[in-house]
């Protein structure tokens, strides 16, 4: 069998490291770029470079943004007394698509998962507690007292454990802890939920 040219094999190997991309899909993507106009490959290369150079973590909510604070944290029209806690940045986008949530966010960057060796100290829980104790920063104004934490972690074992853990921590601080209502599929991820299902879950959140 004739060996692949090194640039081809390197790109296939690079694509194969992405989640959900197996060797066959990696090969198809590589040959698509090889056969397509050079501008498509160059545009992809520039976008990948800009992804690292042009993004950062918001120092308030830890969402991925191109400025600090992010546009949501810097928006004076949002309700800064209400914080929606999510696992990943993609979950912020999913909830924003419903256009029904007008508070701000806090991104944990994961969930408690002993199987994966991820505990509370590996998540952005400590900064969340600091936001509650010190008051939530607002643009051009004094910090606002946090009244409610909406725990919008994924409806699976790890997400439920993370929500319960955070709820126990915030209740002594006098903050209401709520959870998204049932309606999201158990075992699913927020980023794949449709807008109507997410909207109903937001409207029907319940006390923990």
C-alpha cells in the first residue's frame, strides 16, 4: 500500500483528534480541502489562528468572548441579580436563542464527575461564590446583590450532582437556588435542545 503524502497524513491525524471525528471522516475532510479552492483552506487556517489569538475568558462569568467583560456582563439592561449557571459556553448560546432569559451567566467549564476525575475544585465554583458574596459586578454602577441562581446544568447524573452541590453552598448565603424544569431530555445536553423545549424549561424552573 502506497503511503500517504506527509501533509495529507498530518491533516488527517489532526482532524482525528477532534471530538466526533473518526479516521474516515477526517480523511473525507482532508480530501475535500485538497480538491477545493485554495481560498477555502486558507480561510480555515486563518480562522483557526484567530480562534486562539482573538478570544479570552470573561473575568466575571468565564464565558468565551472577544473582550473583557463580555457583552452580556457589560450590558446594563440585563438583570444582574439573576445568574444562570451552565456547564459550557455553548449552553449560553442555547439559552440566549430562546430570548426568554434576561439575567447574566456563569460558566463552570464542566460538571462534577468522579469517573473523569473532575471535582468541585476543577470547576469555576469559587468565583461564583465570590460573585454572590461581593455582589455581582455591573457596568458603570455599584455591584448588585444576587437574588437567584438558576442552575442550568445538563439533565444527567453529573449535571444533577453539580446543581445539588452548588445549591447547598449558596443557600446559606441567602440566595434562591432554582433548577430548570423537566422538559429537557434526561441524559441530553443543553446545546442540542430545541428553542421551545428550552423556553418551557426556563419558564417552569423550580426551587431546589
